[in-house]
C-alpha cells in the first residue's frame, strides 16, 4: 500500500515537474497612481488543448491576503476579486494560450505593495510563481523631484541673473578702460603741451637773452 502511494507520489511529482511556472520579473518597483504589468509564464502543451485552466493570484501583505485575479476552468471569476483591485485589473486573453498570464494593474496604491503569488493548474500540473511589488507613495518622489527641480530653477535663475551681471561688469570694464585711455591720452597731451610750452619758454628766454645781449 505504502509502495503504491510512494509510486503515485513519485509519478505525480515527476509528472508535475515538467510543468513550470516562472515570473518574467521577480521584483517590481512602481510609483503610486502609475500602472504596472505583472507577468507569469507557464509550460503549455501544444499537443493537448489546455482549455481546462485554473489560476488564482493573490496579494500577501503583513496584514492581509487579497485576491487579485481568478480563472476557473478557463473563465474569469470577477466575483472572487478583492474590492481593493476592483476595476483596476486587465488581462491579455490572447497570450494565455501561449503560456503567459499578463495582468495590467492600473492606478497603483501603496497598499498594493507586497508578494503576489499565482497558483496555476493545467492538465500538465500545478505550480505557483511569485513576485514582489513595491509601490512608493507619490509624495515621496515629487518632494525629491521638486527639490531637484527647485535646484534646477535656482541655478537657471542665478544663470539668468549672472548674465546681466556679467554684462554690467563688461560695461563697467569698458567704461573703466575708456577712462584709462582718456587719462593716458590726457596725460600725454599735458606732457606734450608742457614740453612745447617749456620749449617755447626756453626759446623765449633765449630770445630774451639775445635781446638783452643785443641791447
Ligand atoms: C522558466 O525558466 C527556466 C529558466 O530560466 C526556463 O528554462 C524555462 O524555459 C522557463 N519556462 C517557462 C514556461 O517560462
Ligand atoms: C520600496 O522602495 C523604497 C524606495 O526605493 C525603498 O526605500 C524601500 O526599502 C522598498 N521597500 C521594499 C520592501 O523593498
């Protein structure tokens, strides 16, 4: 008797061993009010029509367990779905035949964070696949973004402020340079005038001396 049970156990386990459930991503990170697509893949048997299909996807958190999605014998059972996910879950019917369970969850809430576990059962076996979802609060990110944006606008403001400032400096330098040039020219002029006048004085004095001598 025990032998038969063991044989049955080995046979069923090796049988269901050919049936695999995978997740395309084991961990998801999303922001509140955004949408996400959770995907499970499972072994399909092309020889057999696997229309007898069961799946139950549930969210496990520290405080509760809620049903995200339920298919019974290939038919969706919306009544099973938890109020939390009402009207927020869409699925791709056409890819289910290819062995893909694709669930689009919209308007994410922080309460959607947790472990998502899908139990799948076809004629080929029964397995489950799980993934984690972490939904961060909207106020956590925008605050950071705002800070970054604020820094950005600040720097742009200082940049825009810096431009007229530098223009002012440029004008100031120009004025100063012109003043310096004028000063140099003036001193040169003065120097020349002085030189000429001293020369004239000299010639005058020589003339005066000559006049004196002639007298
Ligand atoms: C599951 O993942 C394994 C390892 O990555 C891969 O070999 C197998 O084909 C996958 N099966 C399905 C049904 O996605
Ligand atoms: C969720 O994401 C936030 C922000 O990246 C991180 O700080 C936190 O540790 C994550 N929580 C879990 C359970 O992974």
